[in-house]
C-alpha cells in the first residue's frame, strides 16, 4: 500500500466538468442526456440545469473487509447512473422529486415530513441529503430525472451509484465540487442510517473515485488511496461478471453476520475492529476466541488478515505490471472467500448453490483449456454474481457454456471507467451535440 497519509488519487480531481468533456466521458452521453432532458421537460414543464453521472463498481480484492476498516481493491465501471436535475420549484416545502425511467415512477420526499417515505429510493434520497448537511455541505432541494445502467441486484452497486449521483446533484446545484470522499460518506450514511445496512465505504468510494484503486480504511474518515493503472484488455483478457441467479432480498442477516462475527473477534481482543489487531494476536488467544466468538468467526477473521496482505501484494504486482501474479492473487482471494469467509451459500441452502456452481464451472473450464484467468465471488456473496477474467479468444465459448447453465445474458463484459463522480451545467445549452 501507499506510505502513511499519502493520497495517490489523480491531482486536481474535481466533480464539475465542462458539458463537452462530460458528454465525451459518459457512455452514450449525448443521446441519454437529450432523452432525460426531454422527459424532465415533459414531467416538470421546465429545463434541468445540471447533469450528473456516477458509475457502478466491481470489487477485485478485499471481500468483506471495509466494514472492519480493512483494505480493498475496487474499480469503477462504465455502467452508470445518470441524473438531470434542477432546483426544487417549491423550495418552501423542501421537496425532493426524482422521476426514474427504470422504475417508471416518481419518488417524492418532503424534507419537512420525512416520516411519509414509502420506498427505499426515497430513504436514500433523504439519507444523502442528511449526510451532506451533517458535514456542513450544501444539500439544496431538487427535482430530477434519472436513468441507470447499473441493474439492481447485479452486484455492481446500483444503490451506491445512485447515492453518489444524488450527492453530486446537490453539489452541482450549489456550484460546489463535492469531493469523492464527501460523496461516499453521504452515501454510506444513507445506507447505515436509513437502510439499516452495516456496510462499509468501499462501494460508494469506488464509484466516486473512478478507475482502479487500492484503498486502506484504517482511518475511515480519511482512507489512504493508491491509484493503479490496470487494464486487463492490454493482456488480451476481459473482465466479466456472471449472474448465477438467486435473490439478495432475504440475505440481510447473512450479510450482517460477517461484520458482526468479525467484530466479535475484535472485541474479544479488546479492539473495535480487526484492523486494530493482527493474525498474531488471534493465534495467541485462539482457544478463548473459539469459546467466545465461535469457530466460524475465527475463520472469517483469518480471511480478513489474509486479504490485507493480498491487497498489498496486488498493488505491488499492478505497479510492476505482473498480470500473471494479479490473476493468481484474485484466485487466492476467491478460495479464501469460499473456505474461510463462507459467503458462497446462504445459511440452510442446499438446493440453490448457483454461485458455487458458477465458480466451479469457471475453474474447470480454465483448467481444461490450460488458460490463464481468474474467478471469485463478487461483492457480498451468498447469491447473485461472480467475477471472472477470461482470455479474449475464449470469451465467446465461455459465455456460451455459462449461459447454458444460468440463462442468456448471464455473462456481462465490463470495462473500467477512469472517471468517477462527474457533473456539468446544462443551463443555457439548447442542443446537445450528437
């Protein structure tokens, strides 16, 4: 990782860009902004004044470590959430309105009466506004229209992309460059406070930063960030996620058990999080830890410590452009998630083990083809998606093979997006160049 206190994010990182720069950097930007602006006019009888984009993210290394102030490697992707917005036309009521083309409905929230919320999107809208205000950042009311290419339940953090985008809307309307960390913290506040999810900061910060970064959350209010220039396509590989099926809807308890058990081990070692302890401490008190926290908690703690080392090794290999080593580390991380973290199969499930099946099929395929590549659980786990890196010449055959098991469209190629949270002013623009 980076030397203590040194931040390796691109110098001069800013949220607000020129409109032409924004349109060039957002996938299919001109067409999408034109359509969103048309729908905004149709719904609200006026023109939006700002446009904001926030990408989804993919997790590379560091599975379930950020909530214990650990290290991760994550990257932004080109699939994003796009929002056009203007000032609330009823400022006295402090109204937030957001028309979602994907949901085909409008979400509305009066900040003076937040108890009237009825949808998770409205809870996130409230949480982001509160999160910014608590940090003395502007959170002016808005009316907006959004479209997201980060599909819900895809494991690519659609909720984080929405949270970061909404933080950007508040900032852009106030003419303030909200920093990636400020936007991410507002999103995390929304998740923790209004969605009752004990998540860490990785999803939101990876979205807000853009590119691929190794992040150390030892100080969650000031994480250390090391930017890496990793492009698997340069070595003729493609990064994909595979939708293996299963719903995240009933898995909150499974997710919550991981930080709870890791923190139980930390507490038994007289610390708040595992980042304040070490593998050596754990092994020195192994007998008492097994009695107090249980064997699964101890195994999950061992996973945490191993992932910390892997993030550092990954950053070193990335800086040295050692692709084979990167793939080895990703596979090793996947094995650790399966064997130690145990987030491949939901508790009590024995018939639906699609995530484990997808990983097994991918490993077998790469071995039979004697091909370089990697795979591992993606994100929270228990159901949903896995990550794979497949040689370009084998991708069509691999996709066909996996889609026979999991359905057409299950294999989704990804590209890393260098830009994170972006915004631009629309006021005074008549036509968007095609």
